[in-house]
């Protein structure tokens, strides 16, 4: 039987051995050196100038001094101040204090322990799942947290070139449903899919301008598709007015909004005399009432610049255009159609035959100051004719204070014959006021 233990070569006590404590202490000393093996350095060839008791070194090739001839041995500094050399065995593990690594003796040297944890240049990492060549980092969890380390936190996705893709993909059952990021360009976009194969670019922001586009944004000024984002100028808001075509077409053919009306560009549906105008179109509900307000920019009488018109559509039919009067249109040429005013509220004028006033309701008043003759009746041609076949109500009022009477001899729609007589019925030359009240239509 050997007097050394087979693994650590510890000296064994022999029967009837003298001074057994020496052998026992030598064994304890070896245990103190080899249990929880810790190396000051690996591959050292020169003993330290001031060695510390209890330190251990792995000697390299070409050792000198007290270590000469002990290449590959472990050098242990004993409490007695001498070096004890111990042969390592394959599989022994030691912590290298110099490099902070766990090392394993492979029979000839002390390489870093195989499988020692490292976080650099990993081929893949799977957390609660398995990574693969495409998904080198795979995580299976109810949530993944990226938090700050003191203040800010940024997550970067870097691609090689503008034509490449750097995006975040959202899936259902590992089938794509949404994707956002830089997809084939440097424009930022959001894409959606119902099945993972057909995709729609819902929103895109141009890298050079920051302006938005995509299926979720209006395709034009009058795009009324539900759910789309309005752009500047949509339906005349915040930009130039879109052109209106036939504004008298059926329900829902014109979206609500502001438009420009130009007969030269194909617009129709307004009164014929309007050339250029601005139009507001509103709708109460689908199939419900609609309204239109038009402001004339240029037109022919009576629709001059600034004329305001309105109409309503009920039960599929538009009402007539109705003019809205203001301080500039209240007085002007009156006109009518089927008894409804189409011109000013009141018209006034003066001719050599007197003055006249016409009201939009059809009333006309003519007046004149004349001097009658003492020898013949006076014929008064009205400054404005009355309705054909209509005879106005005449008043002849002498100005003088003496007893004289104004007499109507005859009257028609265009003129009246008058005279002034005294109480003896003698014709008089006198100043008087003539008034005729009737209708112009």
C-alpha cells in the first residue's frame, strides 16, 4: 500500500510511526494549498522577490531561481519559508487572481475554463426559448422591459443602406399583421395586413419633408373616404378652393365643404349670370337636406361682385336661388320672376317728368312738381310706366293757399291729364304736386 493518497498525494500515517504529527501536519499543509485552489499567477517563471506565505503559483516553461527544473509544477510558499512543489492533475480548477478567470488544468497547461460565461460575440441567445440563425435573440415571455440606467433610454435599429429595411414587425400566430419603421427607404411608414401576404401602406412620413402620405391620408382635396386624415386645402380648408362641377346634381354627389365656381372651367348649376363665385355646400344627413350659399366674385346684373345667394334641397329637389340683400343691394334696379324679387329691394330715379320709386313687392310711386295752364289741360308722362293695363291712383295737390282744386281729367299706365280750377270751375294756372301710386308689375 502506498504511503501517499492517490489524488492529492497527501502523506499517510503508518502503524507504529514515530513523530506522526510531522506527517499529519505535512498533509494538512498540502490541503491548505490545494483546497479552494487560488493562483497568484499562471505561467510565471521567476519567483517573487518577497514571497508571501500561503501563496501559490503555476510555474511556466523555463523557470529560474528557486523554481528551476520545476516547469509545470505548482509552487506553494509554506509557513516555514520554503517552496513546496506540487504536481497538478488534469481536471483541477483554480481561480486566477491575476486575470480574474476560472482555469482548468488540461494535463499540460491552465487554459480558461471551457464554457465560462461570456456576453461578447455570442452566436445566439434564447431566453425561455431557442434562438436561430435569423432570430439570434429570442425571448418567450409575457413582457420584455428595457429601462433607463440613470436617465434616458434609446433603442436603436440600424440598417446598412437606404434601400434596406429596419422595422418592427407585429404578428398574429407568427403571421405578419403590422409593420412600422424604415421599409425599403428612409421614409418612416406603417403597413398593415389582414393575412400576412397582402399589405397596405397606411401612413408614410417623407424623410426629406416630414409630410404625410399613404392610404390613411386623403388622395385629393375632395376625397371623402371615411377614416382618412384631412390635408391642408381639403374641401377648401386652409388652402385653395377645389373646383365644383355641376352643383345641382343628386344627393351625395358633392361632399360638404368650400369650392370655387367657374363657368369657364365647367361649373354649372348657379344662376346663369354668375361667372366666378365661391360656394359653401352643407348636408344635414345622408339622404337629408342640403344647403348651398354662393358669393359672387364676378357676374352680370343683377349678380355683381359680392352678391350673396342661397338655396336648399329637400326631398330631392332644389329650391330657387334666393338673394340675400345688404346695404349695397337694397337700392338698385328691381326685377321679378313669377312675383318673386330678383333684383334690388327698391329702385329710384329722376327724369324730366319727375321722380319715381319702385319697391320689390311691385309698388311704384311717381311724383312731379308742375305749373298748370289757365287755357288747357296738362298732360303728365310718368317718369316710369306702370304695369300694362294698370291705372295708378292720382293725386293733384295745388300749392297756392287760395281756393283751388286739382282735377284729374284722365289717366293710363303711361300718363295722366290734369288741371286746376277755382270754385267757379274756371281753369287756373297754378303750381301743384302730382303723385301717382300703382304697380310696376
